[in-house]
């Protein structure tokens, strides 16, 4: 299931209201494609957009509660494509209590909280129902009676979220390697990389390790072996850590000694390969992609990720404000944020196709498309500047 569009507003009518808008500003829907790069200045709303997608995913997947959210008052509208089905989901909550929640499949209403109606497959009609104001209707899902809830649940449960500018589990170790292979891992936050590697090694075999080694080579890190081995610190067992044999070095390099840039890429590729080979992810969120890598490796990593996800039914949403990343990713994947007060205005190929197409005639690079704000006015202002 692919998220095609999202509409969001927090604290509507309040001083700290914040919302997504699309060009033109009266279009409240942000359209999304299978591959997306969100670009914008600092504090424009890139990370916040990733966070609100993560938030609704956690709600739908049952990994958080309304009472645990940072913003207790928000409105979400989501449009999904699930094969030939069009799925529309609406959620409005205030002070952590649901005001309205609806679900439509191909225009047919399956859920309406305000009316107290829920569709039951076994009898083929809506019946009255009631659930707590602090919970979503999905919390009482029944795979037989409400199979339409299952797709929303799986989408939310299987989303993955990597904050590339963070450590991605660099200081995380495993105390018991044997037990780790049977433990559950958290693929949402990117910190369980050691456990994920162990599970991948045990469940997916040599193919899993081969893919990681090959991918690392493609971005300029030549390694011949990956292991998980005990690490001793000050003569005391510290735990099990990841080791790699770099082809140009005699000794192995453990995760604690890797450069932050190398480890970020290494951790991301372990987790990405595991989730793809295990056919887990519904949507991959990567914030600050390329952060901490040199230009060539950053470009190579972007190319690699895009090519890898193309072979799977997975949506990719990345953010950046790095000029080299921008120059590498084709404009057709871009969504540019222009912050206007409490609104994040998005310009992309869906809502500004003519402007995006016209830019090809300027001969400039993608970063100029962003810095000159050509994405807003197109040739109108560009010609003025030339003259």
C-alpha cells in the first residue's frame, strides 16, 4: 500500500497552528510518489513532515497512543493506493480524544465514528459500535469482520524511519548474541542494527551479507567480511559488536572505531537490506540523507538506495538540504518546501509541472532551481534577472 497524498494540520485555530499546504496554497494535499526527496532550508518543515508521517504510522500500527503524542490536537487525512483500491482515511483528535475518524474504500464508507457506524463483512452492512475516545477504531480490528483495517495496520507497523544525521546504533551492543537472534527487533528507529544483522545472518544467510558487502563497495567502502564478535574494554567483556575487514587494512575495524559517516552508511545498508529481503517495509523514511558523507559517497548512496527500492513495492521519502544530494536526485522526485508563517508550502512535479519542465531549458543545476526559487515563479523572475 502506497501513501499517495497527505493533509495535516496541528492545533488548528491556535497561535501555534502548523499545516501542510501544496502549491497553490489553497490546495491542502501534499501529493507523494513512490520516490520522494523533500528539500528546503533549515526550519522549513522537512523533519517535521517526516515526523508527522511517522506519527500517524505509529498510531495506525498500534505503537503509540494519542495520549503519548507531542501534539494532542491534530487533523490527518490520508489517501492510499492498495492495488486497484483507493483508500481514504480521516482522523481528527482534540486533547488526545477522537472527534472524528472515517475510512472509505473506493468511495464506500466503512467507518464513521461520529455516526457510530462500522462495516461488518460477515453480514455485509454497517452496525453501530462504540470505542473509547482515546483510541482509534483500528485498536478493535477483527481480521474477519474488518479486513480493510489490516492494510492500514500493516502500513503503519512496517514503516521504517532512519535519522541519518544520528548515530543509527553506533554505540549499541548486544550482550547475548545467541539470544539476540530470537528477540524482536525495532526497525522503526534504526538503533537495533546489531540484532538486525544477527537475525539477517541467521534467517537470510550469505545472500544478506553479500548484498551488504556489495553495496558498501558501490559507495566506496571496500570490505571483504562482516562479523559480530565479542569486544573487550579495559579487560572486561563489553558485549558483541559488528566488525568489518576493510580490504586495505590488516586489522578488523569494529563499529565503535568506524568513522561516523562510514557507520551511518553501513548501519543503513544492513537495515535496508534486511527489511527488503525479508519483505517488511511499507514506507522508508530517511531524514538528512547523506549527512556526514563526502560528496561522492553521498551521491553514490542516493543512487544505490533509489535503485534498490525500485525493485520492491516500497515507498521512499527522504529529506535533505545538501546541495550535492540535490544535484544528484532528479527533479521529478523533488518536493520543495517554502515556509510561509505557519504553513509549509510544497512545490513538486504534481502541482508545478510546467515550472519543473521549464527549468531544463535554463542549463542550470538542480541546486540553482532551489536557491533561485525558480520553483515558485519559473521563467517570470528568471528572465527579469537575466535582463
